[in-house]
C-alpha cells in the first residue's frame, strides 16, 4: 500500500508512560492499525528514495492533539506498530496524563 505524503490520518490512542532507570521517564502514543501501515509505507518509501534509513527508522510528522499542533517523529516498535513521543510541554498544555484516551490527527 503506497500512501501519498501529506495525507491526514486520524485515530484514537491511549497515552502510555514508560520508565527506565538508565533513560528516565517517557510518555508516548502507540500507533497501530491503518495509521501504522501508512507509517510503514512512508518509512519504506524514504529508504527506497534515499538508499538509507532515517535515524532509528523514524518518520517525521506533524501531529495535533486537542488545540496543540507540533512536529515530531514516530519511531518503529518491534513488538507493535509505532510510538510517538509526547513531550511535557504538550502534556501540560493539553492537561494529559498516562492512560488518557486521545483523538489524534497526523500528517507526514
């Protein structure tokens, strides 16, 4: 499946919290299903067009949650789809905590 860049994808996901003593605490949004398939296709197209993989296999994107829009990257997860980090600045602006269900719109 080839997905044209710039298309918008919408999904609902649950904000997750990950902690590791060596790397600290991170909040991220898991991406699965059709949106994950589109990210897979975008990563493959980048690799085919440039002959190389992006850092950590990431895909650059613009994401909107509530009234907040920002640019970030999605990172492939071996066990399931993709993960999008959600910074403290965004969590504070949208009053988000781990376990919250989020309506998300993204483009890449």
